[in-house]
C-alpha cells in the first residue's frame, strides 16, 4: 500500500502546474435538519478499481463557498496520486464571519459516512484540513 505524506499533499497543492483532474459536484446533505446544506465533492479521473485513495476533508474557508474551497483543494490530486476532496458548506452565507449552520458538525459525520460507504477511500488516509 502506497502512502502519501501530508507534506507531499501540501507540496502538490502549491505547484501550479499540477492541477486536480476530475469532477466537482454539489451534493445536498439530504438529512432532516440540514435542508439547504450542501457539500462539494471532488472525484479524481484516474481512479483504478481495487485501489483505495486518500480523502481531504476541507473545513477551512470562512467567507468562501464550499465550491471555491473544493476547487482549491482539488489541486492536491494528480494523475499519479489521485485524491478525493470534500468541502461542506457550513456557513449560512458566503461572507466573512457569517453564522455557522446549527449542528453542522453532526452533518460532517453523516457526509463522511456516506462518502466512506460509496467511494474507494483509504480510511487510514482521511485528512482533515482546516
């Protein structure tokens, strides 16, 4: 099993020539109490059957949208080292110091559980970024 260090991920994110190749989708949390809350999920193109990949769970982004944060963080994914990225939209609006959606932390658990159940994520390489 190949391991990617956090330093390696940060280096990949800082090299402008290494852009993430994949798709970002907006997905509703879809749970009672979290109506209107969405997360953006980046799926890399070069995913191979039978392999497992890291997941970056991006929580930083005060004032940003989850789309802009997922887009920025998708740069850690390369063709040689694919990485999944999730960025939940946890603020009530895209404005600096906007109130957080009440109970958003519980929604993070639900989002993570859904992703781990559906995608080939290496549970030993879930990276919290924030």
